[in-house]
C-alpha cells in the first residue's frame, strides 16, 4: 500500500501529458493522398481505401416533381442511412416547376447535408428554335399508337434532353466536381462504408454505374447513324477504336458499324461534372441535339450518356459500383457476396428469385424472362457480362474494402 500510493500519484501526474502526446500523434498522422490501392490489381481483395477526408466537391442531384415527394423521401432515407449520414453531402433538387414549401420542408428534414432547390428554366426545358414542333407532335402520336414506352409523352422528352445535356450545367451544379443521381422510389440496400466520390476523384474516374441493360430500338432509330457522323466530324474526341483502352466493343459488336443497344441504366450514376462540361461531351450533345432526335424520336439520356462514355472515355475511367445494392423498378443489382446479406451489410438477397413488378413493361416476354431481377447481371438482357469481357475484369475486382 505504501509503495502503491506514490505510484498512483505519479500516474495521475503523467496522465495529462500522455493524453496530450497521444492526441498530438493522432492529429499529425500524415494524410495519405492516395488512399486507394491499385484498381488495376486483379486480386480478389479488390480495391482498398482509407477513410474519406470528405473534401470532394460533390452532391446528389435529383430531378423531381412535387408529386413525387413520398417516393423521394423513401429513397433519401435509404441513401442517408446507408451512406450519407457519415458524409453529409449536399442534395440538389431540380424541377421544371417551383418546389412547394411542403416539398422543401420534408426533404430538408431528412437530409444530413445542405439542401438546394433549383428551377429549371425554359432554356433547358423547352423546344430549341430548330425543332419543327408539328413534326415532333406527329412523332409522339405515331409512337403512342405503336405503344412505344413513353412514346406519346412530351414531358418525358424534355426530361431526357435535360438529363442528357443540361443538368450538369444548371447554375446550382457548377460548384461541384461530381454528382450522384438519385430518383424517387429507388432503393439502396447495402451499406456504403467508403466514399464513392473520393474513389472517383483519386482514380480520376469519370463515370460510375450499377446496372446495364439494352435499349428499346424503336426509341433510337437514327441515334447510331447520328453518332457515326459525329465521330467522323470530331475524331479528336474519340478514343481510337484499336486503342486497347477503347470501350467501343462494349457498345458495338461489329467494330462500330452498328449499336448493340447496351447502356448503363442512368437512373443510377456517379459522374464527373467537369467531364460532362468538357468540349468533347458538349460537342457531342450539341451535335445530337441539332439532329432533333430527342423530339422526333425518343432518345433516352441513358444511351446518350453511355455512348459518350464508351466512345470518349478509357476503360479505367468508367467504374462498376458492383458493391452497391440498388433497385429501380423493375430491375436491380445485389452484390453476390453471401456474407454481406448474413452480416446485414445488404438487405437485398442475391438469391432472390422473385420480385413483384410494380408496372407493366411492353413486351410481356420481358417480364417472364427477367423474373430474377437481382440476378440481372448475368442475364441475357444485361450487358454486364460483355462489360467484364471487354474490360478483362472479374466482379471481385470491383470490391472496395476498408483498410
Ligand atoms: N420536375 C420534373 N421531373 C421529372 C419529369 N419527368 C420525369 N422527371 C424526373 O426525371 C427522372 C426520370 O424520370 P422517370 O419518370 O423516372 O423516367 P424513367 O426512369 O425512364 O421511367 P420510370 O420507369 O417511370 O421510372 C425522375 O427523377 C423523375 O422524377 C417532369 O416532367 N418534371
Ligand atoms: Mg425512373
């Protein structure tokens, strides 16, 4: 006891110094500017990363109507719970109408980051002067009669054109380097315990996706011909087709003669705002826009973005967010790491055989064949197997692990 007391006194005296020393050590740990291990490594451990220092200029972007508040809130809740409560990235909401006070209050209340609300002006959501509106109306009527999905909708066309060529240059978006697109009603079913924006920034990647599918040909009849003319006129923007880094074989099975309809499903996208604002992408969008296909046909932003990425980006600039659980009616993606479901990292079940379809898809065979929506990655309707073949990667190469 006699010996113990002076020891205890000494320990109490030293405690503040040791605490101070420890805190100083932690604070001055050097920042590792390259937190991601080599993405090119084909080892099964995938990509590893350190914790985010959250310095990326990035935001979620949601084009949405006031009427979609409830499904939007459900998606926001999941995004916050799965990812953003640790990172607090801002949310940017865009609308061709004014947002209501109710919409603002009920989204602000869910967001762990700042919320911004922007009106899309007519210059980004109207007919350009070179469009013949009678021809556009006739096209809608014809496509409606042919039961092309959204073929008769005018607003859908404005939406697709906005998503193809304008959202990234909306004044609210120009302050950011990266965006993550979210739609009302989508589901995020796995914990994301790393920062995808930081991954993109560190690896200088320009485009990230979760699901690939094939486009309805009837919506893009002249798109590829227009793209071919663009490639001839602007060869400086195109990755040469014999370059081993070219992604052309992913979208064309015959060296660029025709389009195989493969595209990234753009309702999930993590992308570079700088790339979209680049002369290459802008020349491409303006060229397509001048041809009128957004109105005379029904070109979707998914094939438009995907063709741009496949022609103008190199393999390593495009990333599959394989480790994200994602669902947009009627398709989804669930990582096939069994222990991720067991340990509650993921709620989706990779073994799911059934999923209720919320709405009818034209072409009943599609509903019957694509029953197994969470296994879409390996289905004929998916273009992910071709992606792995073209890039020479395995799904496990896309696993991001925490060091
Ligand atoms: N403000 C506004 N947003 C729209 C309009 N049309 C679509 N959007 C939004 O644009 C995004 C894409 O539209 P969707 O209707 O989901 O199109 P889609 O994903 O091809 O089709 P769905 O299968 O219906 O989801 C969603 O975030 C919508 O909320 C519109 O007229 N005004
Ligand atoms: Mg949608």
